[in-house]
C-alpha cells in the first residue's frame, strides 16, 4: 500500500510541475494588463510655470474619462479664496478666474475615473509675477492612507468570503460523486452573509472617499454612473441574493457566486483593458481560479473528517480535489503574476517599494502553500489549518495591495505626466500598421490601426490644431466605429488611444470639439491592407522620369477659404503657375534663377536668386522616409483605373499623411496631402506633353 501511495504521490508531483510550467507559460504569452486611474496628463498653465499676468482660465487634462458628478477641481488664489471649476469634455476640468492678483496659485484636483471608479487626488502650483517655489507639483502618494486601509479590511472580508463560497460549493459537488462523502458540510449561508457585509463596507467606503462631502446623493452618484459604479452595486446585490439562495434556492448559489465574481472584476482595474471584455474576462478567471484553489483550501480547513485526513474519507476528498486544485492553481499563478509584475513595473522594483515588498510577501506565502500542498498530496503530512492560514494571509496581502492609490508603475506614469506630458506630442506612426489621414475642419486628424488586421485593433488618433500641440491638449475628441462610440484615453497632447474590433469596410468617425469643429471620416479598407511598396517604387521611377507635366491644386486650411492653382512644369527647372483665391489672383513664371511675379492685373516684378527646384519634384518628395505604405482602394481617375495607396511621412514636429492614386504604369493622377493647417488636393495630367515655359511679356517683364 505504501508503494501505491508513493507512486500516486510522484504522479501528483509531476502534475504539480506541469501546472507550474503552464503557469509560467501563461505569464509569457498572455497580454499584460494595465491598471487604470484618471491621472494627471497636462495643464494650462503648466505646473511650476511663472506667468507675467494671471490667466483667465486654468485647465487640467487627465488620462481617462471622468465621473462628472464627483470629479472636482479648485484654484486657491493668492488672497486665500477658492474658486471651483467644472468637468469639461470627457477627461478635462477647467476653472474660470477673475482674480488678477500676483502671487502663488494652487490647483487642487480630485478625479473619479469613469473607467474603473478609482479616486485620485493631487495638486500643483504656478506663479504670477513670482516663483511658485519648491515642490510646485504634489502628486498622489505611493502609500495607502488610513481610509484606504479600512477599505482594505472590508475587502479582505468580502474577498475571503467570496472565495470561500466558491470553495465550499466545489467541495459539496465533489462530495456528491459516487461513492458520496456524507460528512461534508457547506455552510454557505453564513459565508454569503459575510461577503455581503464586506461588500457593503467596501462599496460605501469607496463611494464616500470619492464624494466631496458625506451624503446619500454622492453615494448614489458613485454607484449609478458608468460600468464601475453599476458593477459595484450589482456585486453587493448578488451577494445579498446569495444569502437567500443559500437558504431557499441552493442550485442558484453557484451562478450567483460566478456573477458576483464577474462584477468584482468589472469594478476594478480590469475594466480599463481594451477591449474591456477581455480584461474583465482575464480578471474573472483569476478570481474564479483562486476560488477553486485557495477557496477550496479554506473550505477543507473547515471540515472535520471522522477518520482524520489520512483516513479513507479524507484521502478520497483530497484525491478528488487535487486535479481541480492543480489546474486552478496554474491559472491563478499565471494571471496573478501578469498583474503583479505589471503593477510593479518590472522585477527590479520588487524590493524598491512598499508595494513590491508586500507583493514579495504574498509570493512567499503562495510558495509556502505549494510546499504544504506537496506534503499533503504525498501523504507525508497534512496541514489544512496551516494552509488555510496561509491562504487567508495571501488574500489579506492582495487586499492590502489593492489599497495602494497608485502602484509603482503607475507612480512612474504619473510623474512622467507631471513633468513631460504638458509639452509632449504624439509620435508619428511606426512601421507595421495601417495609417490614414484626414481633417476635421482646421484640425489635422490621423488614424493608425495596429495590427491593421481583422479583429481587435488599437486605434491611435493624432489630432493637431492650427495653434500647435499645447493648444490641442484641451480639444475634446470623440470617435465612433460603425456608429458605436469607443472609449478614448489621452496618450499625449496630440494623441488619443482606443480599441475596437474591425472587420474591414468599417466606418470610423472622429469628432473634434473646437469652435470651428468638424468631423473626420475614415473608410477602413479590406483588412489586412496589402503592402503598396512595389507600386510606390514603380510610381517613383515613372514620375521621376517625366520632363513635363501639369497639375491642378486645391488648398485649404479647413477654415473655409480655398485657394485654387494651376501649374505647368518643364525640365530642368522651369514652372508657371496661376493662383486664384477670393478677391485676388496671381501669376508666377520661374525659369532657372529668374522669377517673374504679377498680382491681379498689375505690372510684372522680376527677381533674381536661387534657381527653382529641379523638375520633376513632387509634394511627397520632402517627407521621407515613408511609413506604412498600404493599398487601401481603387478608383477611376480621369478615365484611368488607379490604385490608391496611403502612407505617412514627416516627423513629430510636422507629421504628414498622403493618399496617391496610381495607374498600372506608375503615373499619379490624383494626390492628397494632409498636414497641420495644410490640406491639399492635386490632379496630375499632360505627362511629357509639349509644354513651353517662356519669359512673360508686358509692363515690367523686362526687369
């Protein structure tokens, strides 16, 4: 018998090793999750700024959409008075100032994220005529407050009880297998009641922390706004109904426990992952697997086998629990490691912060539980109470971790937001994606899709107004995909990010909320869009060999005024143009180093100087290297079947998007250029046609 038990123990050890390997693989292959808080991104004036005169308005932008009913901002003026502001758009707050006093102004803000419901507070100062002094920026602390710790105690009770409910339900099901184990009891009514009490304490605590003052209205506002609030409310309701189910409707207990777990996942950081369903699913799997494994261990500790754990009944229950425990342990370790390392920001920070040290303690406790489980499965020694104590400590460590306002990785992001984000601009698209350009009124809009394939895509929206990146930071931006709104987060003054599921042929709209405002519309091509590099090279060869050509140009800044021009070019360095705009016109002839200019019907002016650019030269030549050259459509242009290619060029200071319609021989018949304040359309024709450009005649033409 000892030999059989030894073989069985070795088999269990092998299964445990496989489970640990599976957990490690999951750490590598699963996407890392990101915690969400509505943190500071930028402000006008900037933190620490010294101004010559008082601003008429203070604006602050945050990284996520805000709960407009609870988020707040106020400016304390030099005379000690406080001026409150309002939420504007999705992720900004403004304060209108009438005070023109010199001195130090302090901005205090509190945000309640509409993504995960978490509350953050911070402050910064700027000076008018004086320096704001040292410590002009005060971000959020990296240590939990007393209020956070009280909420953590409630979360410990709720989480432990919810996991224990799952573990009790699992053991009850295992005990009903043939042959049934009749001594197993599952007191879920009391445990559901504890979960409900803890859930009420946590939810009320979070609501009161978010509220500007004590009151029922603030609690209602917190629990009825957005997915985070509704998920918190639903979780408590489900736990309350679970009490009734444990009393009268026992079969409803498992669905209620699973639903409460999903609501728990949707009420936290996981709700910030895009797509949201993926983030919530990963978190729910983590909690459910922890319930099956850790909750099962807690439930085992509550049982009293008649013949003790080394007797037949105890061994039978352990044998039934082992496969489930191993599998759920692997899922718990895998998803938990992903979450933990992401929160710390890397293994190197484990011992460099209080958060990391608590995480280390949690890891050591888990390893202790693994060792105890190995001893139990090998029948060497069984410590159900010891394992239960370690499990409770692990859950307590997890509750304490959740009490931190910002984990280390988020602290770094917040610090970067205070120091860099006010002047940061979004980089132009990197290679390996699909990128398209358009404009919404006077605002340049670029859309980049990654990976640019059917399915879930990260959408990076670049926006820039005529006033530059800093002024763009306060512009509200909204986007829809096939009419459905998507959640956008700010990644820089000129950048917004979101995620959407695309299939190709989708319609994406970007609405820009400036006074001149407008909408950019993108028609997504079939995905994945094939490379256009070969056609681009053919076009460069064909167009680069031309000696003459003409083009018609339409140019606008997006503010309503349009300039129409016609050009004729002849190699090696001559061109002639006619420009027409409302109320005026002009003509230019440039031959070598001599330029002739005439406005309306006036006299010619002759200038000598640098020769004109060599012919041929095109608008896309100045913005290399090109990025993400893709075939995005086809059309008949001037009777010629043409393929549309799209790509980006330029740099961070001057990003440019192009669309070219190229025929089979490589001739460009139409071109679009989208750059900040410069939206240009070209029509090309008369390739290598007889074109003569000669000096003009008339008054002043002879110089």
